C-alpha cells in the first residue's frame, strides 16, 4: 500500500455510511484515544474497546458494535494516513478534537457528507430539524432510503452535527458557528490535498467550508498552523505552496514512533 489508500476518503456519490444507523460518537472516540497510546496499532484499539471496555458498554456485543462504528468513521489504523494524521493532531489542541472527528466522519461517511452542504449554509440561529437534515440527504441520494431509515438518518445527523459543535440544543437545535482551530485546519487542508487540490485552492474546499469562516480567515489560520509546524506554508508573488512533510511522512517511520 502507498502512503495514501484511496479508500480513506469514500466516494460522495454512493449512499451509505455510519450515520444511517449511528452518530459520529465523538465521546466514545475521545475515550478510546485517551486510553490507548498514540503509537498503538488497530489491534490495541480493539482490545481496549472490547476486552477492557474503555467505552463503558454493557455487553460484549455492544462493545463490538460501537468499535465497528468507530473503525468505520475513523479507521483507527496508523498504517492509514488519514487516521495517522488525525491522531498526530489530536493531542495538539483539545478544542480541535470535535472538529478533527467531524472532518474524519465527513471523509468516511457519504451520508454525513451529504447533509453538510445544506447544514453549513444555514445562518447562525436558524433552527435545524431532523426532517430538514433528512431532506438534505434525500436530495443527494433520491430514493436510496425507505421512510424509516431516512427519518433515522435525520436524527443521527442532527446529533452528529451537535457533537461537532455546528448545532446546539436538545429538543430544538439551532445553528451555531464553530471556532476554527489551527490543528483542525491543517487536517482539512490535508484532506483537500489528498483529493488533489494544491496551493491556494486548498483554502476553498468542502473541508474548509466546515469552519464557518471566509478565505481570509482560513489564510490567517493556515499561517498559524505553519508556525506551529503542522504544515509547511510558503507564499509570495501571488503563489501559495502548502506542504505536509510531517503528516505525510513515509509509513516506514511508524517503526520509530
């Protein structure tokens, strides 16, 4: 396998994903990453979740099911560059963690991604209902889901966007802006890079739209990410170059971590 497995970012044109049956489960992800050292492998994450029950599930089947959802959304495998990059950035800034998780979930779950464009376009303070989110997904994947599954998708995506910080409230959810963070932005830029964007075009992708700010704010935050060593940023004469020397380091370096 090369440094990037093209299965990491799933196609946005094929229906399916964890949000058809579950949410992005950021709380469980946080518990798992807190319990397992950064240098660990996939088997260590599974052992922690299933055998040691760090997720606090009542039954073995519940532990396995929750771990399966987490693996679908986040990979949990340091030999996959997307997870390794997220894990690299995870401990840099606790406030970035819901954003990092949300970006990974968008990359891994086409249903969650399908809900994003409509949700992110809502003005701050606008009510966001489960039915509205169902509609966003149905517009992307017409006739893909029966009524019951479509309704569940609406409820799950509403909860997922609340976990990322884009919605607030319980019975009534309203849109709120998230605060962009340098570590999370570095991950968003990496996702754009993995999809083929380069230079200044990295500032205007579906991944940077996640942050509720304009291109100027993205540029400024990228400068901070560069200063902190998350990315390499060079600009001059109207040309922007963004590199990912650390986040895309060779997989052979895993043996030394």
